[in-house]
C-alpha cells in the first residue's frame, strides 16, 4: 500500500495504515513526536536562555522587571548639605 508521506493524514488513512502496517504507524508516530518536541524546544528559546540577542525575541516576550524593591526613603541628598535643593 502506498502511504502518503505528508504529515497531514486523514482518519481513514491512519486506520488503513494501522490495519496493514502497525509497525510503520508506530514509527510515524515517534517521528511526529520528535518533530513536536523539536518545535516546542525551539519556540521556548529566547535571549534569556540562549546566546541570541534580545532583538530576536519578538514582541511576545515580557519586558524585563527589576528585582529591586522600594526602600521607603526620600530621594536626594542629606539635609543640610550645601548642594541640596
């Protein structure tokens, strides 16, 4: 039976394939799983976990957030300092 090498298979094609060549269908399934894993790994990469520049991240990446917290102090120098405004 000639099997279409396209990744898009109809339910009927897969059913016939399972009937005639179950081992081939299992191999096909493992190849598809490996391809999905490769694509997911590639999609998860960004400039934070690879050596790629941030310009390659795209718009969907979150903006970096500072880990610093507010200290509660007023900004500026000490009271009485001659250059304090």
